[in-house]
C-alpha cells in the first residue's frame, strides 16, 4: 500500500482549518479633531461582511498603547489584559467584527479622565471612528461595549451619538464615584436611546462597581448576572478577578453576542 509523505499528509489535514479561519487584525490610525489621531485594533473575519461592529472601550484610564506596541512588531496583548481585550477573539466571527479603541493622541500618555470620557471631544473622536467604520462596513450596525471605566465612555457616547449607535453593552458598570472621578454616579441612563444591556458579576468586589448598582438599573434594562469563575488573581477592581469575569469569559461573551444578534440569551450565568 502506498503511503503519503508525512509532510503532505499534514498539509492535507490542515486544509479544512485553513479554509475555515479568516480572522485577521489590522491596526488603523485615523485623524479626528484638529491635530489629534485615534488608533484602533480591528479584529474581523475578512471572508465575510459583519452584521455588527462592536467598538470596545477598556477600563482604567483607557490607554492600550497600540501605536507604541506596533513599533516593536505585530501588536500583542497579553492574557492578563483587560476583559474586553481577552475576549476579542471570541467576539469575532462572520457576524461580528470587534474594535479595541485606544486613547486619542492628545490624551496620551496620561489617558482619559472621567470628565474627558463624558465630554464632547471624546464624542467627536468616536464620530470620526464611526465614519471610518461605516466606510468599511456600510451595512453593519454599530454597538458600543464598555467595561469598568469603559462603561463611562459607552454610556455617555450612547447618549450623545444618537442614531449613529444601535446598541450599548455595559459590563461591570462603575456607578459609584471614587478618588479617580465621578464615574457614572450622576449619569442619566434614560438619556441613552439605543437598546442597553447590562452585564455584571454578582461577586464583583470593586467598590466603584457593586452588583447592586446594575441591579437597580435592571428595572429599565435587561441584566445578565454572572456567578462563579476562577479565584481572583488581581485586585478586586482589576480584570483578573470577578470584576473581569475570570473563568466566565466564554459564557459571558456568548450571552452578549446573542443579545446583539437578537437571539435568546442567558440571563443567569452560573
């Protein structure tokens, strides 16, 4: 019996995987306000036209440092990164493209304060980003996704950008003021006209984002409540803890995706 050479056999076995996987990342930098640029990391399946493009706002001070990282070669974001960075590959497929947005150039290296996130300059930057994305994906709906302090951006922009946005997802929403700033303690959530989804871990140990804050808003908006996961590996307000859904990333992402795509979604993740 003739045997195929091992190298040829391995190549044949790899063909289905290669043809099924078309995901790719592109680092894009665009001008926004006068003298200001904004960089974002676009994760997409280049074989398809996405139904939805998700603009993701990370927590903390909002800086990812995309251009700085790119100077050393392909952008690499580690496994202990922000929740939205960790899940970007799980979020992306033929239906959904994911955008990790950085701080604008005039806010680096200090990055975005709560006041900036709530203000008009931030809105102007994201309007420019949406124009760029609509040029790339004319038929796609635009969703905003924020986690921790990124929920300040997602909520404020959901209110100020009107019908440019078709949905807003707030995960680990910061409803209490703290030493860093006001967070969303005084924000009028009813000012967001697009559909809103809340996601929150029942055991979030961060004082700025207690579960009770999301629970209060669940009378107006659907809430996905998450339980369990892995033991914390970071401060309660950082991503490698219940605040970042450690060990519950996959079911949380699936529920968020289902909501955005208009499908049935889990209200409880245990």
